[in-house]
C-alpha cells in the first residue's frame, strides 16, 4: 500500500479536478458544434430531398413536414437519452453521497450533464421549428 503525504494528495486531486473540468468544457464545445451542424444538415436534406411538389401553382416543396418531423425526433430521442443518462449517473451519485456527503458537487455536475442532453435536443427542435416556412 502506498502512503502519500498531504502535499502529494493535493497535487493528485488538483490534476484530477483539472482533467474533469477540461473534459467538461470539451464536451460542451462538441455538443454546441453538433447542434449547429445537425440543424444545417437537416435543413439541407429537407430542402434537397423532397422532389414532390405540394402546390404546383407556387412550386413549393413540403419542407415544413420534414422539419417538424425532425424537431419531434430531436426532442423525443434527446429526452430518452437524457432519461437513461440521469438514471445511470443519478444512481451512482446517490451511492457516492451515501458514503461521502462532501462529494455532492461532483455527483451534481455529472447528473446535470445528463439533463443538458435534453436541453440540447430542445434547442435543436426550436431552431428547426423556426425554419419551417409559413
């Protein structure tokens, strides 16, 4: 068994904390980029993928249907994914809190990341919904 003095334990804890926050920021950055590119990709597919003309007099495509369907899928799947993430991480966070109550913030942050998935799905759905033509 290794015996560490207080100074080396503090250094190890600081490195772990720094790694955790670095990964947290990287995760949020990747999610923001994914939201941006997924909305643009869905718009491109909806505009180019439809060949059936809904109204021959105006020559409009049924883009709104595809955008509404994409918004519904974004909310539904992100809600299911967030529910599964919260179930998994919430159980682990409660287990840690039972043993070490001082670790509340770590458990809270991990559960909050699961809740952020649902919020990102809602943001994608709102962005898609605003692109539906009148």
